[in-house]
């Protein structure tokens, strides 16, 4: 399977990606989903999330603007998604920053089957039970080898774990990928982490090897970030260019620029 094959499937099938995401970046998450060729829907109300998940091709959860009601909706939607057999992606934004976020992340993991758990190093470290520090939604420190933490948590939870950073680490416990695509301008505006979770959801909707799908999504995300930086004057023009590069991704640019390493 090649990354470009996944991209072609996305553009042919136009999978519906149900988001229960945060209010800060919801617009950007919808836009990146549409730009890559999929269809976004943002449905949070507990009265409809089960039905919406039942007609979707993937479910993306993001705890960035967390409330108790939102967790209830996430669990209801996830149960519906589990019944249908579609992937559920959980972006554990800010886990470790407060007890509430950490507890609710673990509550979701306990009550439903998550396909991909995504976070930065301290968020994933906290969930894995190692010493870590999160300030707001930023990773400050984590004790231990990140690849080892990802593999251990993947095995422990029977899940694909994604640790985002300068180098992204993706592991299902058996296969591990390191993705080195990206650009430092991606850290200059809010929402890139949330958008990358949306892209993971899109790729998982068409590829059942969730570790490879996640690596493919992050590679495409990073490649677009690299290309967008070529003519950008600052965060504003960069963001606009980034969406254009996501839309214009093709097999030539992907094959030329991808930086993915598969390790044991």
C-alpha cells in the first residue's frame, strides 16, 4: 500500500468524517477534511450523535474544550461507531494539564474501543502512566523513551498510538513508524494538532491498517506544511497556502517528499 493509493481512495470515496471536536478549531478541522477530499460533519448534541456516527465512515473526538456533556456525547457516538465497525480517533488534548482531562480520557478508553489515540509526548506519557508535564496543551517534558512509551501503551490498550512532535511516532505495538515531515511554521498558528487528527480520521476511513493510515496522514500533513512555507510571509499567508497544498497533494509530491521510516 502506498500513501498515494490512500489519497486516491479518499478522493474517490469521499468518506464522511463525524467530528465531536473543540470549539476553537472546529472550522479548521472541517476545512482540512474537505480540502483533502472527504466530507466533514460537526455534530455534538447527544440527541443525534449516535445516529450521525452510524452513517459516518470515521469518528474523530477532540477534548480541547472539554465539558461533562461533551464526554457523554463522545461515548454515545463511540458506542455507535463501535457497533458499525468504523474507526474512532481520540485526540487527548491537554491530558495531564488537569485531573479532569486525564480522568475523562481514561474514562473514554475504558468504556469504548478507540482505534487511534493521538497526543503530544506529555499527553501520551500521562496516559501511559509515566512522569510527564503538560502546560495547557503544550508538552513540557516526559520521562522515558517515546518510541518505547508508544509501543507499550499500544500493546496495553490494543490500540494505535500517535505521538506528535518534531518527529511523529506511530505504533500499534507490532509495527512502528517515524514520520519526519513537517515545518516549524506549523507551530505558529493554533489548530494544527486538531487538524492532523482530522486527517488521521480521513485516512483511517479508507485504510484499515490504522498505524500505516496514521503515518500516511501525518506525512501528507507535513509535506503540505513544507510546501506551504516556500512562499509564505507569515502565519496568515502560511495557513492559506497550507490549505491549498493539502488540496493539491498528488503522488508526485508525496513520493518525492515523504520521510517515513518503519522500525521494529
